């Protein structure tokens, strides 16, 4: 197998505090991989600015005056998954493999060596999987474990304790480009593509600087998006609940008829209120779940672009793999 060209894809959103630190760490790792002849000297580090409100893009442009750095600026904030997709699709014709990683420095960059070795052994996708969560709070650890368990129960194929730290070959990216959905959950989409895959395990560290951009509200939103984008199991659960309520209602009708026949006094008010409240709550939940799916259909039918690029720090000649830096 020929030595591959690697592009390290790094989405950035308001990372002015951490980017000056981690950019040097990523460059050191890239140069080490080149020195060890695991990748070609044409390999690059690509930062995708996801509509940051601070000086992140200015820092990226300054970095890109040096060799090995490239920058892509989205027209506005589109979210981590869309920014990551932009980086993958915009560079898929320029490299043989990509490794996506967050900018915060929590993921162990030394796992890249094992990922590339796994690629040499025939893997087209190599998932970076956390082997512990010692750096997380108890609440974060509990909610993360529940997240993966719920996703699995609802029929979403995903890798336990894997986020978006992964190696992907250009062959996989070509297949990914054929997936046109707007509602993205990449950690669930890559297992759908198939091909040879394996896992590399690493320890996740605490964030080097700055604050996390994934509070509980965003984690819940990501989970809902992942479930509704990749599974219809919640709709089936509504059907099962409807059947169960219908059976219980049938038994209630039989019980009521027997009470009338046997002239047993029925107080009625409390039981009636409980039944109405239960059915009303169940209906509202069911409508909410169905509405979530209808909303996803509505967004998909519009076929809006998943990202728009405002600026590059480089250009390619006639869509070739040759890169010229924009001065």
C-alpha cells in the first residue's frame, strides 16, 4: 500500500482561547507522522470555522500563513456536525485519508498512529473510542452512558463511547457524499456505510482551555436528532402504546358494564379524571414525537444546502489535488 496523504479535519467554534495552544500540538503530531513515513509530506491540518463570534477565524488565517495549515470559513454557524461534514467533503479529493478531531485537545492525538496502522491493515474506518471517562463529572458520565444505551435500544447503530474522533478513507467519503440528508448525525451514519472498520481505544483528557460547547441542552438535541434521523422505533412504540391503551380501555368498558349490570355504585369522578389525564398526556407525547418526524421530513424536502462556505485560505487548480495558498 502506498503512503497515504492525511488531512486532519478540525471544526472550530469560538476557540480563540484553545486554538493557539492545540494548533501547535496538532502540527507536532503531523510532523512526527511524516518523519515516521506513515503519511506523505503533502499532508495538512484543516480548520473549519463554524461561524465563530470571536477571533477564531483571524487566528486560523494567521496560522495558514505557515506551511501545513489550511482554513475554511463557513458563512454562518451551522453546528458541529455540518462543520465537520464541510471539512470532510471539501477535502475528500485532496487526500487519501482524513482524521477528524475536536479542537479542545481532549482526544489523545497519539491514537492517530494506531489509526493509521489500522488503515494499513485494511480498515477504511477507524473509530476512536474512549476507554474511560475519568475526566467527566458523575452527571456527564451518567448522561453519556444513558445516551448510548437509549440510542442502541431505539435501533440506532452506533459505536459505544465514540464521538467524532475517527479515521476515514477517501473511499468512504465518496460514499458519504451520496447521503443527502440535512439532519446529520455522523457517528450514526458511518456505521451505515459499512466497509471494513475497527476501533482504537484511548483515554480522554480534560479540556486544555476555554469552555465546552456541548452543554446538556445540546446533548439532548443531538440525541433527539440522531434518533429521529436514523430510527423509526419511537413511532413503533407509539403504536404499541396505542394497542396497550386500547386493550386497557376495552377491559375498563367490560368492568363498567358489569358494575352497571350488578348495580354496583360507581363514584366515577376520580377514576374518570385519572383516565382523561393519562390519555391526554399520552396523546400529547405521541403528537410531539410524530411532529418531530414531520419536521424532519419538512426540512429534508426543502433540500437546502447543508453548509455554505464564505472563504478559503487556499485554492485548487481545476479541481485537481494541487493546492495554492491564498496570500
